[in-house]
C-alpha cells in the first residue's frame, strides 16, 4: 500500500470521504434551511436556581468552614 508520510493510502481516502460526506450533509442542511440538531434555549428549573443561589450564598458566607485539602474535609464528615 502506498504511503504518504505517516498516512497510508487508505487513511487519505478515508479522510477525503469523511470530508465529502460532511460537505454533502452540510449542503443538504443549507438547502433545507435547517440544522442537523435542535437549537433551543434551555430553561433552568426552580430547584436548580434555588441550589445555585444557595451555593453562591455558602461560598461568600464568612461562617462557612473551609478546608485546605480533601482529607481534612473527609475527616470532618466521618466524625
């Protein structure tokens, strides 16, 4: 099999065929004026928003215990 540097002829053919397939799919999507995936804005639910606000509060609260390593935090959890 002919070789091009570190690539064999098969690798070059496969790379070219992947490019052709991608271009064909992209052209088809453009013609149909669509994307090959759903485009949407995810809506965060109330539980997630509440948890994010709580985490933000905990992160900035001066009374929150802080640990310099995981071992110390795990030791406190086991007590």
